[in-house]
């Protein structure tokens, strides 16, 4: 018998005994009938008091017994709970052990099944290996038989090919003999055809040479004998030169040659003076006959417009009466124009004041002519060469070394300075130290020849003494300038 069962029996007996004692005490107290204490003699009262004390003591003892019983019941309950807990732990332990035993059985069963599977797999692998070996041996036997059959077939094929090759060689030898004969005949025919073709080519070359000579004459487009018969614009191409610059750095060298008042002999001298200059563009202003004579003497490509002639080395894209468009590089074009005004009043003036009054009287018409031409210029890069009848307002100040000058305004330059850039003034610090004179007479020293620009960078400019111009009377000076085309 376990200790737990003994403890439960002991506590049960203790509870039974405590209940019996409580019952006996309560039965005795039910038959006790105490009279009033005042009616009893003193001895009787003592006995009653003693009895009361005894009853109280019994009640106290009964209460203690009840408390003890309750404590015993509590202990019994705790003992019962502990017994139940221990029983639960035992059952759980038994279940754990049973589960472990079952798991061990299952593990052993799994190991047994795995071992059986392994042995089965080994047996199957052995059988498969034996089957593959048998198949390999059979395949080797088959391949050997096929190889022997193939070798026999190849031998027979080689014999057949050898026979065919022999027959083919005989046929080729025959064909080669026929080919050589055909080539001999063809060569004779080719030589005959080449001789005929050479004769034909020589004939065509003579015809082409004659046609080229005629085309060149047409391309040159010679100037008419009389300048009055000239049709504007007129393109003259004795050289047909079309030089293009690099896009990365396009420098333009420009020259303006004013020929107004220059004799025919001096025109030719001036052309000879600038023949060695490598200018990209040469503007020639003045009488049309002088422009034509200069262009012919210089013998370069030129286009004559209504206001002057442009001698060029670039590719001419188009031209009209007033402007010409040139390509100077693969991606850069520039538009050029020239204007020639009658400046005989300046060359023949006796007094500066009379010349100035004449300019004022004719200014409105001249402004309209210049305005009409500038409005034809494109919105991009352009150069205008102007040989004017009047100077620039920017040159006429009281501080210049010319006593006849005073502060004055000249309409043509006033208008042009609002729409274009005056190259000489843009590249020189002061009109006092750099006048840029292009006409010298006995009474006047003036800048009457200008290069105006739009959309290009002015690098430098200067007046240039040219034989045939500067040593004539009155003296004329050319204008040279360098630009960068952005």
C-alpha cells in the first residue's frame, strides 16, 4: 500500500472520531434546564455556576474541535489534491513512457523498412547494372557489325568514286581542251572588241573634250562688251573655285576697293596691287564698267550686283539683284551685299559747307535706297559694303583734327548704326586718333567707305594704301577687315 493511501485512511478516521465527540456534547446540553439564579440557595447557585462554566468549557472545546476538524478537512483536501496531482503526474509519466516506447517501436519499424528498401534498391541496381552491361555488350556487338558493314560499303564506294573520278578526269581533259580552244577564240574576239572600244572611246573623248570646252565657255559666262548690256545679277566663273573652310574656326578676310573717280588705267593697277592678297571676299564699288574691268584683270570668280561686285572663293548658293548667299563651310552660310552712292559731290567739293548742304538735300532719297537693301538681308550673318556720299555721324566731332568739322548728324549712317555694326568704329578706340580716312581731296578728308555687319564677330579693320587708288587724285584708300563667323 502506498504512503498516499495510508495518509488518506488516517485523515478519514480522525474526522469520524471528531464528529462523534461533537455529537455527544451537544446531546448532553439539550437536557440541562437551569432555573433562575435568584431563586436558588447560594450552594445551588454555585453548583449552577459551576455547571455553566463546565458548559462554556465544553462549548469552547467543541469550537476548538470544530476548528480542528475544519483544519483536518483542509489538510485532507490538500492531501487529496496532492494525491490527485501525483496521480496526474504518474499518468502523464506513464503516457510519456508509453509514447517513447511507441516511438521507439515505430523508429525500429522504419529502420527495418528502410533497410528492406535499401536491400531491394541494391538488388534492383545490381539487376539494372547487369541489364545495362548486357545492353552495352549487345550495342558494342551491333556497332562492330555496323562498322564492318560501313567499311565494306566505303570500300565499295571508294572503288565507285575512283572509277567515276577516272571517267571525270577523262571528261575534264576533253572539256579543258575544248575550253582552251574557246578561250583562244574569245581572246581573239576580246582583242578585236577592245580595239573597237578604244577607237570608240577616243572618239567619245574627243567629243567630250569639245563639249567640255563649250560648257566651260558657257560656265564662265563672260561679261558683255558693253556694260549697258549687263544683266544683274551676273555670275562670272573663270576659275570655278569653291573652297570650304572648317566649321571649327571660320575666319573671313574681307577687302573693299572703292573705284569711284578712278581712271581705267588705275583700275587695272589696283587689281594688280591686290592680286597676291588671299582675301575670302573682295567688294568692288564704283562705276559698273570699272567693276567689270577690275574683275577681269583679277581673273577670279565674281558676281556683279546692282550696287557692286563681290569677288569670291567660296561656294555661291544663290544671288539676286541686291544680295548674294555664300557657303563658307559645311554648316555656315553668309549673305553679302554692296551699295555704291554717287560721291562726286565730295570729290569735287570746293567748300565743306556747300558739300554738307548738298548732302542734306539728297539724304531722304539715299536713306530710302539703303533701307530697302538692308531689309533684304537675312536675320543671321551678313556683310554690307557701302561706298557712300556722306560720312558717319560717329566721325564728326569737334575733337577730330579737321577744322571744318563740327557736331553733325548724317541720316544714312544714323539709320545704319541702328540695324548694323560699323566695323571700323567697332574695332578702333576713338575717331580722334583713328579716323579711317578713305577719301582725301584738297578740302576734305573723310571716311566714305564702310563695312557694316550683322551676326558676326569683328576682329580687326584698317585702311589700306593701294597703287592706282592712293597715288591718284583725289586719293582713295581700300578697307581691309577680319571677321570670325560663329
